[in-house]
C-alpha cells in the first residue's frame, strides 16, 4: 500500500466552481501535512500547511481527519490560474523524509 | 532571497555516458534532498543530506547513482553509465530543519533525457 494515496483526477470544473478532493495516508504516526502545487513542467511549491484544527488561506481550505487518516483540500471560486496538480505530502514528526502522493490534477475552464 | 537553484536545466545524453547534476540550496538550509520524478509519476526520494553527511542513501536506485555535498552547501548527483530508464526530472529541495514542521523548498529541476 502506498504511504499517500490521491485520486489522480482530473477534476474538470468551470470558473467560479468549488472543487474538493482528498488524500489518505497510511502511517498513523504522520504529524505534519502539506499541500503542494505543481504546474506543468515546473517544480512543486508549497501551497499550504495543514493544521489539526483545519485552516484557510483565501479561497483554499484544508482539513485534517486523523481518525480516518485523510486530508482534504477545497478550492472556492475557482480561477483559471488554479489549474495545476495538487500534491498531498505527509511527514512523520522527527523524520526528515516527506512522503508525496502522486497528485490530483485540477483543470479550471473558462 | 534566492531560492534553490539547479543546473543544468536540461541535459540530453547518450546511453552509457556519465552525467553530473548540481544543486545550490537556500543559504543557511542544513538539509538537502534529491528526488526523481518520471513523467506522470509522483516524487521518488533518492537521498538526503544533513550538512555534508548522507544518513540515508536508501532511495538511490542503483550503484550507478551517487551524490555528495561539500561545505554544507552545493550538492552534486552523479549518474554513471546512464540508461534510458534514468530519463526523468531530478529535483533538489532544501529545508531549514530535518524534524518538526519540515517545509521543503524545491529547485526548478534538471530534465534528463537519455537517448
């Protein structure tokens, strides 16, 4: 079983729509969680960290469910510029290694 | 400030040749990581440096792959006798710390094509 699993998508949504997707992680010792964004042929860039209580950054909301071991990302009022692959990343506290999901592709159409 | 830089950005080589990829991390970042990303795939961890030492080389796919880091800064990843399956984007990342909230910053990558 992969450490981090994501629905690859693609999620194809119109501008202004809300899109949400999850990722699941297998190691219950995971303590830090991130969403990275990767544009086509570019490097991953940190979108937001995910905190236990859930957090919001503008149009982006991240939630963590430790009991079920999943993380979600919700994008409100989608923009064309939100089209990208979103990588779910987890880290065990005290471990240097990040575990990456394969990514969820989102395409926002005009 | 300056981010992680990598060179070359693109490298085309013939099967059997050796290649050397370079990574210059963010100044002051003690931890440095190499990943590989094949087309349509997730990131595959290769090796990690804490300072100049590499406590974990377990991700290196074969003994043709090696890496070093000098002066706690620049790192080079060397692939000897390249094979076509080595074609991928090689990404370097650095972070301030190796535990706790370990946010990693990525370079733009080196796209390696082995003919």
